[in-house]
């Protein structure tokens, strides 16, 4: 991987790839019809099929199949395609944490993850945290300690807080604050958020 | 708004929705045929667009339209002369770098984003200036009076005082940057019916602006804004980007959603502008203030004037016979500012409250004692008594809580290893505003109360507060009360700003509840029931499903006879690392003297939030413009440092909690602004106390401590 | 962002083949920097080769070296018992970087490939020789508060933004690179480059190579190590200056010492002169001060960043003192 940022468009690269792809041992993630076209040295008109690729993910225990452009982020896929808008877009650059979701149980910023990178993964969003009407202990604690005002960062804060407890980074208020610093709250609910996490941790509640 | 059974009546009524992701913000409404808009912005700071090449963008996959000054739809108000010059798509002029010049609409967000990158503008550039300091030094640069000069007693009396200080204080641009990105969904339907989902602090204001720009009847426009992901003032106007989106929807006949980028949040939706202030203070040797002079210069845009209350506090906060102020606004080639939390008063308080601390130091007086000594009995500016003011009690409670007794008046006295400890204090004050609003109340036989008003909730907990007011008056549990807001079809209310919502809307809620109560009493009397009968029984007996009352409420003449303010005192302990210059705010006690506390939990949170905002203002926040290019260099959340969790200690909030019934029937004054106003000075004063270093230009970053 | 082609592979070898097959291809690991740069239009690869399924996540002790696979995440390394016990400096440096969420996906290899955070580099409307050769440097006469004071060139004064790399250079790590002919090993200190006349090049990775792992020799510094990061807010911010300090002490005598600094140069900045000075001396503040002073010999400020000339030595002293007092 070299770091020159050559913006020059090598227009033939896609066709080259199509022609040569049968030589490649790797799994090129392309629709099978296009792969066949490529293997038979077909014309680049098939190339537009490359614009979208298949995706299989599980979100909140529900399986989804999609056919999407690789440039779609996990965040935009959740919000715009699945209409799971509990996950928020705060900066779109990994600088605020509003888009925090769990992927295979770990917290990540969904704005800097391409949806297609999550093939086969289990994703949990804020919508998947409560058990129906029964709130997750962290959600309950956020209400009790008023861990939010406008509510926009809240989904990310709660997803992050749950992960923080699971990770075991809750041994002091200072440690909680440090490990919650990837979630910006402009309303300034931080001390209340720490109170909520302390309560959940000390309550030994299952997270 | 869904109202779940609350565990505690002080819990937020929308808490369930907010912690489950169920609260819908503007960008989250699903509309059939929704399209995505992305803005193209200017890459020069001043000049004219000479050509705009949109061909490549128009041909890009999924693109529906590219709209600019070349092909905009009709917006009659923009065809007229006058008003602000920023008539989006009706001008080829560039007033600032990052100004929207086109909107690309496509069937997906990704496609619109890519196509926007293909639009190429050519410009005729002109000389520009984005630097306030440079404009001040240029005698030819335009300068405008921001507020009439004020004078009582002798002008510049401080100059001849026994003890005096004279200093300059500089605040950089600070940006609101609420967590929710700004934008709008606009849906222009046949027969000029327009529905928008907006991020606004005032649905009626947005409705009025759209009606005015497009010259369509106000009732044709429906504005929805139930949940707003923070505003801090940014949503107090309808921005050109919103009008652009409405135009785009009108043009293509489909709903268009625009969500601007975090980078664009720095340029096109206002800021707290750079301010350069000079404060001169004089006192007698025994510490009586004899002169205050506060002179302020603030930025405005070249295309629109912006003013705020930078020098207000100097006129009444301290007992002083000789006060003069002036406030000048200076156009620079940046986007127009907009009031940001605490607005000008917070800017001014940094200077004045730092200066007070400096003067106390010169006098070798405890700054708290100095403030108490100069606490006014009445408002000398208005020549009226204060409706209520419990500052001395607030000083006492806060000082005890923070451990003010441990403070040494000599700076740099408390040292532990590489860390120096210091204490600082500052006062905040803001008008106890109250406007005019209407509320509709519907009391139902099923035991519930529905309240409606076209107000907003950008985070303080409007519905929660209103529910508590109604609950106490009608003796209904808050779980049975629903407060609807954020909808322009509801009874009219002003925008949420200036710490006035609780006072304004709450008073109308109060009046509605009082009227409902007497209606129920009348019905009870008419049906031979006891006057204290439960309303459910009364309605049932009268075979009424509900009773409905709408009331408009506003201040009486008390406002003419009294000076009405909310006050806050901020106590701060800081630790300063002498080798690395790192400043940590280690303790905070904020005392609110804002009348009766209606909603204890949300009120406390508001004070906490103000302190966190104050840490940002004092220590970390500065939007930096490279004046050679007129472009922001740190226009993102990695480089523009909003405080994070680890920056914030535990915060003690104390309320005086004494009602002031002259202000409104609840006796409650607003507190959104006072939570922040003055805080940055308390930090700077604490840093001085810790180190002996007086930092007069915010933010107080490590480099300034080491300098 | 252009709609690039996305390919996924499960082996390092096929990843290298794919890299060669098309021009303007990039490996996609955690993506926390690359996707950000693509959104900003700073880089526009036409093909992304997702290497997240390439099995290079190992963290293991082999002989006297700890091997860390290029695809191990920052949090996996930081929280790994072996690393916490043997190389706490690396663990702390990692924890000082980014946020918990980013560390969960950001990889060791990706961290090494991180590009500068210079605002002029990020804004495609500003001059930047690193982004666009020959366009000039906006920072030299502009806003350079975050910028380099060591090893700068007339073309670029950007800094390397990583914390992890500061620890790795201090720990004498080596980098193992793979190309079609096999593996090659270089010293970590030689992986990143100074800007010189080619600021567009951050490192010495060849266009046909990939990072497969780092190897870190065991040491006796674990007891007295410290990573001190000075920044504009308490967390989630890039370093103004950071110092990785490791001491091996015998009765307060410095047997071995490692010092490296971040936020000051285009590459992780190892302080060899200071190390040489300190070896064999007593661990006293006076000696630390002298070492700090020696470290600054070639430092040069550019205006806004002049404070680093004071902050850097102070941070060295404080980091050494904190490393010492850990015992």
C-alpha cells in the first residue's frame, strides 16, 4: 500500500480487472453473473453490476439481505435503508461517537465502517437493546440519572456505556470518563452519564 | 409524544423515547419518494461566480437536479430589493468561504455527495478580510454601532481612581455545533402546500420565514420539529440552506432531505463571533468601585448585521456611579454569527468578571469580598428595584461548598508536585425574559390532560417542566399529562431562546390550568357536586368527554416597575500542571438564583450542561480561520475541541429556589443562559490564583500557560 | 466518494496479487483513517481490498520477541495480558490514542499507515505538498500550532499522529513486510520517513508490499515505563507532544533507557542522544533535565508551535520522573 494519492482515473482498471479476475485466487466479491461475464471475457457493460454487491447481516437478531454500493457506510445503511434511525449521525468522521453500535458485541463507530465490511456479522443498535417494553438497565439508569438532554448523542452513549461495562473499564469514575470520552455530548450530561454507568456497574446488573 | 409511566415525576417525559432510539429527529422521517440534497460550497472568500459547470454532476448516476443561481425556482421575496443580501441562489456574489452555491439532488445520499464533488465553479476573486483585529487597525474598514453608547456619571472615571486596572480580553470564534447536524426535509406539494421537518428552535419562525420568502399563505406551511438534537441558539433562524432545500423540492416536485456536514456546521449556521474587549475599572483603596468602562468590538458579516448584549452586564451588576459602555460591530468576510448560549452576555462576562478579579487582586482583596462589597441594592441602569436577587446568599452557599476557605489570596500558593491548585469565582446574569404565548389544554374524562403549544424542546426538557406545572395545579400525576410541541399548527409560541421558555410557555400553561380548574368547579356547582370533586367525576356527571381551553399569556405591568434578572455564581477549582501547562477543572459549584425551581432534575442538568459548555469556552474551544484563505482550519470534532467526558469533574449544583412571583405565576426564572454566563471567567480567575498567570485570550490552552 | 470496487480476501498472498492487479488500489483494514480521508476527498482509490479476514491477528511470544500481527486491533493489543505485563508502555500508548470505539477496529498495520492530521492536508482547497505535490505548504506560514519542530523540510512540517508508533519506536520494534518474493524485515525506526523532498511519502513501504507483523524484543523496562501525552483536552485528541519513556534501574542507576517523542516530527522521534547521555547515570531530575536539553538541539519552531520548544523538554522531564516513580 503506497501513500501517493493519485486521483488520476485509470479508466481501464475495471475492465482489466474483469478480464483478469479469473486468474485471481482471492474471493472477489462480485455478483456471480458478473463473475461469469468476466470469466468469459465479456464486455464492460456488465461492469455496472459491480456498482452494487450483496450483503448479509444480522441486525438486532433479524437477518437482512441487501445489494448495495460498497461506499455505503454501516451508519447510512442502518439509517437510510433499514430505517433504524436510533443510531445517529453526529459527525460522519469518527470524531463524536453518536453512531456507536455493537458489531459482534464490540462497540464501533458505524460511520467509519463500510456496510459491506460487516458481511456475516451480528449488529446490535439501540433499538435492539431493550427487551420490548422492558428497558435495558443502562437505559433505565440513563433516565434515572438524566444522562441526556437533547437526546441526540444518547443512543451512542448508551451503546458505548454498555460496552464499557462489559469491557470492565469501570473501576473508577476517572476510568469510566476516559473510556466514555469517545462519545461527545454537547449538552454536557457527562457527570450524569458517569452516575448512570456507576449505578449499573455497582448494581451488578447484567449488561 | 409518548408518555410512559414515569418512575419519578421529575424524570423526563420523553426519556423512554430518547433512550430507546424512538425519538425522531428531523432527518428521520420516511417520506415516499424522498431524495437527498448535498450542498456545493464556495472555495473563495469574496467575489463572484463567473461560471458554474454542472454538466458532469447532472450526468452522474442517480442525479435528479442541480440547482443554483442559474436555474432556481421562483422565490418572490428574493426578487425584491432590500433585506439581507444573502438571498440564496438569487445572487452570484460570494460573501464567505464555504457559502452554499448549489444543491445537488439525487436518489441516494452517496450519489448526491459524489455528484456534488463534480460541480466546478469559476470565480472572479476580490480582496477580503476575515480578521477582526486587522479590521480594527484599518481606519478605512467599516465599523458600526452595535448598541447605543451608554453613560452614567463621569465617562472613563476609572482613569482617575486610586486603584485601577485597564486590560484587553479576546474571545475567538466559538461554534454551537450541537450533536445533531443541521438540515431540513422539505416537501413542496401541488397548490403550494409545503411540509417541512426542521431542526429549529421556533416552528412558527420557520413557518413565517418560508411563507415570506415564497410569498405563500402561512397556513399552507406545516413545520414539524418535535425532537431537536441541540440548538444552543443555532436554530433561532431559518438559514439559507433550508430555503435552498425548499427551493429544490419546489423544483423537482419531490421531498428533499438535506443534512449538512460537520465541516459545513462551522461556516453556514452561525457562531459566537470573535470579540475584542477593553475593560477599565477603578476603585477606592478600600474597595468601592468608582468607575467601569467596557468597550467591545464584535464581528458581524459583510452582508448582514449581528448584535448581542456584550456590554449589558457592566451597566447594572455592580454598585457604581460612573459607568460607560460602547459596542461596535465590524463586518468581516465570514458567515453571519448567531446568538450562542449565554450569547453576548457570556462574551462580556468573561471580560468584566476577569477584570473584577484583576482589580480585587490589585486591592489585595478576596474577589468574593470585593463582589459582596459592591453588590447593588437596586438596578442603577433602570433605576428600579430588582424583582428578586439573592446573590449574597448564593455567594455564601457556593463558597462553603467549594471550600473557598482553602483559597489563598496570593497566587501560586497551593503547590503539590508539578500541580498548582487555584480557586476562582464569577457571576453570571441574564434577563428573566418572558414573552407571549398560547397554550391549549384539553382535560379528558379518562383522567388525562393534553397540553399543546407551538414551542420547542432543544434539550432543556420543555414538556417535563410543563407537565410538572400542570400536575401541581390540577393535581394530576405527570404520567397522565401529555405536552405536545414542535408543530406549527399548535397554538402560537415564540422560539425557544433567551432562557424564556419556562417563563413564557409555563405561564400560559398555568393560566390554562387555572381556567380549567375553574371550569371544572363551575361544572361541579352546576351539577350539584362538591367543589373539590375530581374532574373525571365532574366530566362524567356532565356527560362531557373533555373540556378544552386555550389561553394566551404575557407579562403584566410588573415588568415596568421592576428589574428582572436571573443570577448565577460559578465557583471553580483548577489544577494546573506547571511543566506541561495542562489545566484541569477539578471541582465545580454552580449556584443558581433563578426563582422557584419547577423541574429539579432537568434544572440541575441544565446547570451541569452550562458548566461543561463553560469548560469548553474557557479551555478548549476555538474555531480557527486561516486569514490568508478565509477558511476554517479546524472545522471538525477532532480539531475543534468540545469537552469530552474526561474533561469534566463531578459538578455540584445549588439552587436558591425562592419564588419570584413578579416574574410569572410560577415564580420561576429561566436558567439556560446563566448556567454558562461567567463560567469562563471563573476558570481564568482560578488559573490566575493557581499560577499567577492571567490569561486574557481564550481558550486557555497549554501553550498559553507555558508562555 | 467515488463508488470504488470492493474486494475481499482471506490471505496475505492473494491480497498482494489483488493489489498488483489494478492501479490505485488500497488495502482496507479498520478503515478508521482511510474511509475518513475518502469522505474528505483527500484520497480516492478505485479499488479497496478488504484484508480484515486475513489471519494476521496473532499476539504471541516467540523466543525473546513478542509478535503482533498487522491485523490485531488496537484494543486487542492494549488489553492483552502479555502486552500489559511485558510491554505496558505499548498498552498505555494505545490507550492514549483515539477512542475505545476506534481502537476496536483500528489495526496495528493501519495505525502505522495513518496519515497526518494537518488541517491543510485534509482540506483539498488548501495547498499541501503531501496531498498534492508542488501545491505548496499551507502550514509553514500558517496555522502550525500542531506541527513539527524536528526534521522538518521546506516542503512539509506535518507530524505523524500515532501514539502506538511512539511506543514501538522506543521499544526497538521491527516491522515484517511481505511482498511476492517473501518477507523482509526492517527496523521500526526506519519504517517512517522524514518529509524531505517527498512529503507525499509517509513511509518506506513499497507499492507491492504489505505489513504483516511487528516484532518487539523483550526488555526490562516494564517496571519503570510511562507514556505521557499532552493535549488540548483530557482525551480523544491528538498530541501536542507525547513522550514514551522506559527506564531500567538498578539502585537508582540507569542501566537502560528508551525515549521517544510524538507530535514533534514527520515520524516517531527517537531521542538517542538523550538515551546515550542517561545510560549509566543516576535517575535524578537534574540528569533528566540535561537529557531533555540535549534532545532539543536541532529543534526549530515555526511560530504558532514555538511553545513546543518548551513543552517538549518539559514533557521529557515529567515522563522520565513519572516512569521512575512508578516503581
